[in-house]
C-alpha cells in the first residue's frame, strides 16, 4: 500500500468532520474519504435543531457538551456555525407529563437550563401557538438551531488547517481486514493503509461494516422537511418546538420562513440513495398538522420541501465505539437526531481511537454490540420511538 495514515475516517458528514477535527487537534495523521461532497448526506438536509431534551440522559449529556461548542464556535473551531437562539418548547400529551417532569429533572441534574412551564406560560412566550390541548411543556431558553452545512464545513476546514487530508468524490469500496484487525481501505484509486478506521458513513454504513465482516442493522430513514413563509401578522419570534401531540416539529428559518418536519410518515428501507425529492403527500400532512398548533399559519405561503436520509438503528439511537475487527470504530446510525451531538461525539471518538476509550463524555451505552447482546436502548423515562 502506497499511502499510510494513522486514521481513515469514512464519510465527511458532520460526524466524520467532527472526529477528523478532534483527531487532528491531537496531532494524528488523518485522512477523510468522502463518496461525494462534504455535507452531501443527512448533514446537508438536516433541520439543525439544537436542544437538550431527550428521554435518555446520556443523549442529553452529549447535546449539552456539544452546546458549549455551538455558542463558542469561532474560538473553538473557527468560522460561523449559524447558531441562533430561539428558545425551545417540548409539548407532550397529558399521559406523558410524568415522564416529561422526570426527564427535565435529569437534565437539570446535568446542568442544563431547562424547566417545566404551564401551557399559559407557553402562550405568553409564543402567543401564536394553540395551547388548549396540553397542560405543561419543557422549556429551554438557550436552545435553537444552527446551520449543519456550515458546522460540517468549518469542522473539516479546521481539521485540514491542523494537517488532516480530505478527499471528496472518493467512495470507499471496502474496509480491509487481516488476521482480525483492520489494515486499511480499498477505493477505485487503490488501497490506503491505516490501523484505525472510523465508520461515519451515515445511512450507507451497513455494506461497509459488512465488508469488514460485521453485520449491523443500519437502515435508511427518509425524512422530509418543508419551508413556509411566516404570515406577516404573526409576531416573528417563533420558538423552536417539538410537538408530540401533533407529531410535528418546527422552527424559524432566517427572518421570514419556518421549517417544518413530521415525526410520522418517515420511510425506513435499505436504499439510502441521493434523491432529495419529498413525498408528494408530505405537504398536505405538514400543513394540516402545523395549522393545528399555529392556526395563523393557514395564511402561510408554501415555499418548498425536500427530503434527506440518515442511518437508523432498531432502537433509534446511535452506534458508537469499537466493534468487530481491532481498529474498527463505529460512529453512525444517528437515527435522525445526530446533528446536535456531533461536536461531543467527535471528541469521544477521537479518544476511543487515541486513548482506547472515551473519557470526556460517556458513550459506553451506545456500544454497537448491544443488539446482538439483546440489549437495545430505551429511554430513562421513555416517550417511545420518535420516528414512525
Ligand atoms: C431531513 C433531516 C432533518 C434532520 N434534522 C435534525 C435536527 O433538527 N437535529 C439533529 O440533531 N439532527 C437532525 N437530523 C439528523 C442529523 O442531520 C444526522 O444525524 C447527521 O447529520 C448525521 O451525520 P453523519 O455524519 O453521521 O451522516 P451523513 O451526513 O449522512 O454523512 C455520511 C457521509 O458519508 C458519505 N459516504 C457514504 N458512503 C461512503 C463511502 N462508501 N465512502 C466514502 N464516503 C461515504 C456520504 O456521502 C455522506 O457525506 C436530521 C436529518 C435529516 C435527514
């Protein structure tokens, strides 16, 4: 093999870019190989929500550690990540109130600024929202959204400034293994050697894992998002909202638009593909759901919709850490919620590669072996699957 690196990262989405950045910061000789272009997968389509509310404290902890990057992006990484603070509201049906309270208490224990507020307080914060079908919500005043493409590109640029090598339009065909350990990858241009391979290929990860002899159930999750122009009579300060009653989320997009996604109707299959078209039925469902929560938006103008694809696992949680042949590290299966945790996960994976285990944040429970061991993850105070 002509070329040798310490680590090859497969995939230049936000996760591969984050790991390359953290590895390069520590002086590792890193190569990032990307099938198409940076942020051309899930990352470039992501809605970019940055919030800490999960039903699993370990995920909240990853989001919280990452939040510190988002608000200090220029100093920590360089460039602009587009973080916009809007406040975040999580609305749940009355039957989930006990779980909401328990999850907020867990998050407060981590240090996250979050609280339970009454429906009347939600109305005060955001008068355009209908609040007659729930009693309480979780509220994070500091959360909002960021620009996933900028996040990915600035991480990759910083990695390259620190010495990492990036090659786009270079699909990895197989991970090569010899005597139980990875030795490199095969591409159309030849073989490249490395004793460590980070698999960060999103929805495309399954066949690459298989080439290294690892069977892992990572499917393609297809998710559509729509953009509407906010009606001019409605105050512009729309918060970021996840509304489990209407299986809906939305947030402002710049000064005049709102971005909307649905928790249901997300196709799951084995075909990641590159098709960015949305399902024709999506727009009708989106308008119906959105106007239940924001009745004024019946006046909103439709601007467009597109689809994206992320890797999803059977328990809808990421797979992270060593698994299979020595030197193979998984950072994939982000299951539609991986953008906001990418800074902390990249840090953790760099520690797995260089130090043998993550020590800054805990990713042990995301072990890819949990499915074979019959131990899928479940929320601490579960709301059930986010996606249907
Ligand atoms: C529409 C949509 C909305 C979302 N909204 C949110 C949100 O609001 N908040 C949130 O936290 N998360 C959200 N997510 C999830 C989040 O965007 C993803 O979890 C995250 O971007 C995944 O990053 P990744 O780097 O793992 O994967 P990707 O961004 O998919 O990157 C994988 C990369 O690997 C490359 N690749 C594939 N095969 C190969 C190969 N053989 N060789 C080389 N390269 C290869 C691909 O081209 C791709 O660039 C959303 C996702 C989608 C699709």
